């Protein structure tokens, strides 16, 4: 049976009840296929003893040893934290185990007892400490067995949600693999032999419970080849849209020149260069397919508007698609203001427009009386017809699926396509997904911009942070406060928008005007709030990450992100990009909790070190993995679980060559050798 055919519900696994199923659902797991296809985010090597004391620097070292507990004590507000002092039974080295928000440890760990310790121990001051650890009680006589008890092999570490634990996840994974039976291969046997690929059944079992580092490497390579092979195959087999194309002249229209002259600033050299590249592509015999990469605030959207004007001057209609209604509305407002007096007709369309107003808009669009239509996925609804759609612009393109983009393109006459992103995409990968794609990059920022100064803020520094933001607001500037949750939901460990708005408006800044904004508010309310903030009627916003993209308020100089350790680097950089959008010096405060791990501090230090979004995106890629980068896994743009965007470039090239060879010699996949491919595609 192929992996995709394992559609049994995970409720068939012993011990997986309603609550556990809900927790798995948050991770996108509902079937055996989903569970087995979940990639471990890391591994713990517990195959041999590692004593306390191997630490040479602040990076720390994982320890796997036996210890004797010397003392157990509680500390902190509410006595929620537990400190445990232990000594290694092998070399007598001491370590301090800091159990933040783990008060139960004081009731389950006892002085004088012996325990198996697995921990990340770090040099702190003159001693050794750990806040990431597991303790399991053992009998003193068991210490004689020594390394036998310590050898638990190489264990997978999975993403968790709700009440899921690593122990329960591993248990369920073993049960799923047992219930699945044999998983059939999906690559033709000659290719399996040519590239020395591990059988798929063995690869899945080794990726979850590797017997050695060598077999783990081979399993990942085999799964990665299967993954990129079918990614290439899907892209190559996508039928082309055959339409007659009418190229646009490369020359600049007078309307474009007038538009640029009226801007209150000069275009950067990069913006000018990209506009030239776009016009050149539009004048070609084949339709343009170009990816525009640019850091936060670099002026990608302005380039899009000017290029749209170039197409409109040739009688073309332009569709501009954004991933969220809030962002689409913001773009529509900006475009409407910019194109005032140019004769360009701008309209906005979303799923909430119904009845007669919608029909009137659609009639005008079909008649060609709307030049620029801005919206979300509503732009490619069945009832939406364009008279002459020849240019499609897709913002934050990674948040749309391949089929969503294709549905919009099919509305036009072989339209030119501009994809925009603040997330760098390797060229090899871009060619795989989009075909013949050209890449433009805007790196230079508008003149007069100052780099945003970033501070990392722990508990003792929080009052100084509030004071610094207050000083900025007294100067007439504005601030954002971002939190990961809308309300408390009975859990006071995470600060939330509603609670903190009350705190900030009554305790910290009673003299200033503020409000809260989050995803549960009606879209009209969100737009009204953002307009008031942009107009200076509000001094501060208390928000979730809904303000991550599309908000441009030059007077905002402070961004505060609480629980910043819970956000990805790219998301934090996008949030930081809401400030520093003028010649004013701006600041970003990334506040974190005492429970942050050493890895968490390293991640945040990247943002303190650099304002280069491309460098940050690469770091995010290394830390979070290719499938997690800026929401790619959830978006439908790319479902890479095993392949590595940086390390597997040559593998992607080999897979592409094999796919080209197979489709050239056997386009119907009817040969015996390729029958397995045909069966896999049919099973989907």
C-alpha cells in the first residue's frame, strides 16, 4: 500500500481519544498517512553515556548520564519554579537544574535519590546549569547496569500541540507504523538502484526510529529524492495554457513618467532596474514570469503599481491578489490614492461583496471599464470575468497554492505574471515550481531610512522598555504592542491583547490614545482602526500579528513584541518592518520570558545583529526547516518535509533530469518500468 493510501483515522490507535485527536488536528494530523509523514524536527542521541562537564562554552552540550540529587527547592513568584542540584555518579560534577513553571518537580524528585538525566547543560557564570532536562528515577542497584540503561538509541523529537508529549507522540508513531504494514515503493526500480535509495518502508521506519546516524542519513536522502521527484513530475505534467499573446512595447509611456515625477521621493537604483526588467519581459514573445524579491519596506509594491500603469496604458486589465482581506484593502486604498487624476479605474473585490453591488462590479469588469482589480482569492471566482486580463500581480505569493495561482492566470489571455515576496526562494526551487521564472531583487532601501535598533528584553528590563516607548509617544510618535493571543483563555502564563490593552491604557499610558485590533474584529472595524492610526488619531495599537504585513505608518517608531520566542524569525522581521518607514529613528523591543531556551536566545540574537531580511530568512530556513519557512507548509506553495533547500540542489537537478527523460520517452507512463508512477498518481 502506498503511503498516501493510509487514510485510516488515528482514532484507531490505542490511547488516542477525542482530546488527543484535537491536539493532533492542530498539527494537521488526522490519518495514519499524516502521522507517518510528519517529520521529526530533531533527534536526541541517547545511544551512549555523556557525563556532565563536557561544556566548554555558552553553547552547551547534551548530557546523558546518572546523577544523585543533592537538594530540591522552590523559588519565584507563586513558587512555580523548582531548582534541583545534582551530581554525576561517574565524575562527581555538579549541575543546577532550573525547572521554570514546573512546580510538580518538588513533589516528584527527592534528595538522595538516583536518576537518569538527559539535559542540555550550559556554562552559566562559574557553574553548569540546565533548563531543558528530563529526570527519571532509577534504583541504586540499577547503576551497576550502567550504559545498558542509558542506551535508549536515537529518539525522534516531534512538533507538539496541546497535551501531546514526546513520549506519547513516539508511542503513537510506533503504533501507526505497526498498523500500516508494509509501505510500497513509489520510485521505479531502476532509479532505486541507480541512486542507491533505501526501500520506502525502511526509510519511513528509519526516519522515525533510526538505528544509526548512517541509516538516518540514507533514509532522509531516499525520502527527499522521492519528494523532489514527484514535485518535479507534477510541475512538468501540468498542461500549458495555449493562448495567443500580444506583447507590450518596452518604451515608457508619458503617464508613467508623470506618475514617477509626482512621487515625493526618488526611486532607488534597484527599483529603476527592476522596472526595466519587467518592461523588457512584457515586450517578449513569451509571457513574463518574474519573481520580485525585496526586503520589508524596500518598495516592491510601488514597483508593482508603476508596472501595472505600464500595462494599463496598453489597454490591459491588471489583477492584484493579496493573501488577506486586510492587506488587500490596504493595497486598494493606497492604489486609489496614487492613481488619482491618472484616469486609472481601481476597484476592490472580496467574498463579502454580494447581490447587486457585486453584479454591477462584475459587469463593469467584463466590459473592460475597470483597469485594476485588487482583492484576495475572490479574483478567480467562477463568476469573475475579465475583458482583457494581461497582467497578474501576486503579493506574498508563497501564501497561495499553485492551483490558486493557476486559476487566476486562466482568467486572462496568457497574462504576464509578477510574483512578490520578502522570502528568498532558491532559483533551482523556483524553476521547479514555476517553470521558466526570472528573478529580480530589490536590496537598496529608500533614501533617508535609518536601520531599526533592536533590543532583547527580559523581565527586569521590561519597565525600562515601557518608559522608552512612553518617551517616543510624548514626542508625538506612535507605537505597536504585539501579543501572541487575543484573550487569556484561562491561561495567565501568556500575555494577551485584551488583558494587556487594559494594563497599558490604565497603568502605563493613561494619557495616550490607544485601542486593540485582532482577527476576530470585523474587517470594516479593522480598516477604520488602521485608518485612525495612520491619521495620527491613535498613539498606540495593541494587536496580534494581524499587523505583520501591509501597514505603512511613517510616524510609528516603536514595535514591542511580547513572547517573541514564540514567533519565527521571518515573522518577527516582518513585524519589525512596521516601523522604520521614514527618516525617524525607530526601535524594536523583543520581549521574552525566563523560560526561553538557549536556542531561543540565539534565534533572537540574529535579529539584534542584522536588519537584512535575506540573511534573516536564511537563518530562519536553517533553524525551522524548509517546510516551515514563513508558512510555506500551510500555504500549499510547497510541501517539503525531507528535502533541504540549501543542501539538495544537485538532487533536485538529478530528479528534474530523470523526470524529463521519462516524460520524453514515455509521456503516458504506460511502460512496465514506469507503472509504479502511474499507480501512485492514480492513488491520489
